[in-house]
DNA sequence: CATAACGGGCGC
DNA sequence: ATAGGCGCCCGTTATG
C-alpha cells in the first residue's frame, strides 16, 4: 500500500514547497541512502571519547573488520524503514555482545590452559603439604580474594600464594558457594605461623588492603617485603598518564601487559561488574587467583632488578615506604568519631539561612533570567548572564575569589550570593555529607590515606577506587567549620604537632641560602619578618592574633612567598597581594635580590630538569620525572603573540614552562613529604608502646595524635622530640614545631597554655 | 539514565 | 606571552 500511494503522488504535479518543507524532504531523501560504515567509523573516532570508550569501539571495529561480529539487523533500519547510520551507541552495545562471547571463550581457554604448577588446595592433606613447602621459602607472594573492598565489613573468600622455590602457585578457597573446601578458620590458623614469621618475606600488590583484610579476621601479616603497586609509583610516578607512555593505571592488570608482556583480564571483564568471586567455579577461580600472585611475583622480580640500579631509591623504599604501610593500616583502622548532634544542629542552621538567601536571590534575579524554569543559583551557566544584567556589569566568570569578592561591598546581591555559595559548599560537601559515611561494622568513619596518591610523594586522601559503599572522604581538605565535628573518643584528647614552616626550611636547606638558614637558626619567623617588611608594620602586629592564630598578613605572605618561589607570575602575585603589578614586581625583586644563593638554586633546578627531564628529592630518595622539560621550544615571531596561527606553539611552550615550574616545587614538596613520612613511622612506633595512644591523622605538614586525658608535659616533650629529630635537614636547618591540645579538631590551645591552665586548676 | 567533562572550591 | 604546585569532591551540563 505504501508504495502504491507514493506512485500515485508522484504522478501529481509538484506543489510549490516552502524552504523548510524542502529541507526536510532533502534530509529524508539523504537518509534513504545508507551511510557507508567507514564514514560512520570516521565520525565516531573523530568524537570526544573517554579512554574506556575509545578502547571499546576500537575492539568492536577490529572484531567487525575480522568478520567476527556484525550489526544487529534490527539496528540497521529505523521505524520508518530507512537505513540507519552506525553510531557510537550501537558500537558500545555491540561491545557488550562481544564481551559476553569473549568472556565465555576466555574462561574456557583459561581453564583448559591451567598451568601444571597451579593447584587448588581443598583438602587437609594438600594444605599440610603446602605448609611444609612454605617453610622452605624465604619470600612468597600473597593475595586475598574477598566479598568487597570494605576491610571492616567484607570477608575473605580465598587466598592465593606463590612459592617461588617450589615453583608452585596455589589458590585456597575458604568461602566459595557450592563446593568442597577448607574452612577459613582452619586455613588462617594453619597459615598464621607463616604470616607471623617476619623472616619469610611477603610480596603483594596493594598490601594495605590485604594486611587490613587479614587483620579484620584477627590475623597479622608480618614481613611484607615489597608492594608492587607502591614500588611502581617510585619507578614511574607517571604510569597512569597514557600521554607520557604510562600503562593507564597502577592496577596489576594494566602493569602486567606493559612490563611482563603478559595479557591479563580484569575481574570486571571476566566476571562482570557486580560479580562475587565466591560464586566463581573453582576451576576458573584457581587460574584467575593463582595467576594474580604469579604476576605479582614476576613484577616484583622485574621491579627489584630495576630499582637496585638506583640504590638510593631502593633504600628509601625499603626503609620508609614499606614500614609506612603498617602505619597506614593502623591509622585508617583507628578512624574517626563524629559529633552527629553538632552536625545536625549546625546543618539545620545552614539550611535555614541558605533557604532565606535562596528566596531573596531568586526574587532579585528572576527579572534578569531568560528561560521558563526558575533560575538555578548553583548553575554558573545561568547565573553569569543574569547577575551581569542585575548589576549592569559584564562578568567574565563567576570565580568567587577573583571576580565576585572585589564587588561585594558595592553590590548587596553579590554579598548575598557569596554567603549562599559558601553555605551550599559547606553543607553539601562537609556538614551534611560526612555523617552519612559511617562504617556499619565499626561505627566509626574511616578515610583512606594513599601514600602514593600524588606524583610528588605526598599522601592523598579520599575513597577507594573500587568503593561502592561511598564511605570514603578526604580528611585533608576539611575546612575549619567542619573540623569541630571530629573529636577524640571518650577519655581522650587530640594532640596536633605541625612542622613549622616545613617547606621554607626545606628550601633553606636545599638551596643553602644563608639569609633563610640564619632566620631559622635565630628562631625568627620568616613570614612575619617578610610581612613586616612588606606592609611596613611592626613584627608583632603581623605575627599572631590574640587567640594564637596567624594574622591575615602573615597568612598572605606565606602563600605569596611560596607561590613566588614556585614561579607565579607578577600578574597573579599582584592579584593575590591586592597591589598593582609594579609593586608586585618590586616585591619579588626585593625578595629574591636579597637572596642570591636562593636565586641561583632556582636557576640550577631549571637547568637540571631541562637537561635531564627529572629532578631529585632529598638524598636522591625519589625522582620526579618531567619529560616535557626537555622539549625544544617553538618559535613565535615578535609581534605574533596574539596570532591564533601560533596557538599550538603557545600550548607547546606553556607545557615546557609548566615543567620548569614543577621542577622546584617537586623537589620541595617531595622532600617535605619524606620528612613527614619518616616522622610518622617514628610517631607510630612511639604510640605502639603507650597504652591508649594512636596516630589519629596527618595533613601534609602535621601529625595528630590521640592520647589519654592524663597526657603529661613530659610526653608533650617526647612528641616535640619526634617532630624535631626524626628527619633533619642535614643538620643545617633546624626543624620547628608547634604543639596544641584539642577536645575538638581545630579548636586547640598551645600545649604550654594547656598545662599552665591545668596547674591553675 | 549513565558517564565524563567542566567550573568552582576546600585543604596544605 | 602567560599568568604557582599537589590533591578530592560537588553540582551542572553535554552526550548518546
């Protein structure tokens, strides 16, 4: 019928058509010819694709080109019966089909090709043979399979071990479904003597997880000798950056293909995203789990060989990063207690005020807002034009600090908006959100501390990559308003100890600058000294406020000084100090002109990284690789600085400039992080010998302890000693520390005052 | 409806 | 000319 009607219509004289109708007809006519698939692929690959999507569509194309995969005929035409072009969405659907088919085949082949030296341990007899064999090993590889990544709630369902001397790789299921196996209690009891034996070294990938998991079941894993994940960070901190030739991540499954030339499928790819390992049939579980420890072992041998060629790094790794793993397990497990009443009360206060402000702001901005929906105050996209009109001034962005703050005294609406944004941030990220992250098992809050979370060696803090429970949070960026939510357990206090001017002391030491060194030897505060000079006000006026906190001026000087040191432009510096560009330039010249040795050191760092493509942290313990620093500069002719033709050249050169700025910063930040880590190990040892003591937290340049209420002055001096003497800047620059006592985080009194008050009572 | 990019903002 | 370093996380927007 369709065709007949069309034919009839075709006989009629063509009616005059409007342009729009004609355009639609053209589109329809065009759609009737199928777009060649090569053209579709070209379009898909020209799109902005995530790494994961790019990998997927590439796999699909390969399978289709090889004739292993074809389009679903149902997808080739649309509802009107016209040919439908091949799309990214369809490619991704095909990827799932491909995955499924490949998964089955891969699993079948894996089982078929199970190596002869892989063994499933399910009987007491074979388990005893394993224990006997373990006693002939100096070092083994260990891995646990679990129900999830919550180390306080999830359980171990199996363990794999690699015994290098015996050339034997085993998997011991302990809680798989529907199979004969040994019990977890029996297996862990049996392995305990080996796990407790420090003389038998253990190699793991991400040891923190397995140590914590075993501890959750009441067992220690002593003698960890190597962690292939953290070691990889030292050997190549850029590994997750594919643009720099990295494997894309620090996962074993990504490292194995790159360094061992062994393909390895991820858990998700083999079993699906939400699969439970305990439901995996044992023949498959064996070949997957035993391969994990075998790969870990091989990666260890590879890493060990390469790290041995840089003995300073090997020594640092073994004496600092390895012992630190145990410190972190304790730190994370100790966790936090939150004052939920405080959070609730404060949260309600914030909501009430936010709602008042929201109503007023919406009412005031609606006349300037285009669109049917009410204006969304959280949308910079909607707010920038509306607010610009409201104040009659074109705003280039909605940056609170740079754009809005300077206008807040002139426009009440901006002052209101700033208060509103402040509250939304505070309640949304901290006050309302943190209380939802309590761990159901321990009833405490546990954040993660990743000792290799940054390219420079600092800790990062947050949630686990695989965490589906959303319990993780960053303890290192809690604002002052949120800190009082955190407190010590009943009967205890918090004691905070920071490294006074840690990075600037580090600079003094690394550069050998006498002006700085002398300031520290004479116990002068360098920032207050600089602030006093700059603002032309007495030292004591710009040093500390009456309550002991830093003055605005000193804080500003601290940030400005460090920023300048790390290459901030005069333009930005002027912005930050709230002065003109000329004044900023003079400040900088005065600052560095008076310290020639420091200036020379900055230049040396640039020259070194330009020549070598990396820089060293203190004692050559760690490298920061900056390959961009070695790139040759591209020429931009004089007078062409704004020419879009040279955009690429500008981009290229700015990568080089960035690497040069990173060079000095990496040396300072990297060296300082080493100081903090070494000191943490000492602090942890100290706490281990004192009942009721624990390391509570760390925020880059400070350690916080949890101590009993009867904490003494002598103990405060021992903390001071730990801070001052665990890691010294070559005995050239002394360390400094301020110690304070807190009942709530962030509400501390100096330790001297604390004990003076105590005496008075 | 999921994922990723983006703008913005908190810490040292 | 460009315009401090190192992180993590939120809400919005773009995308298929």
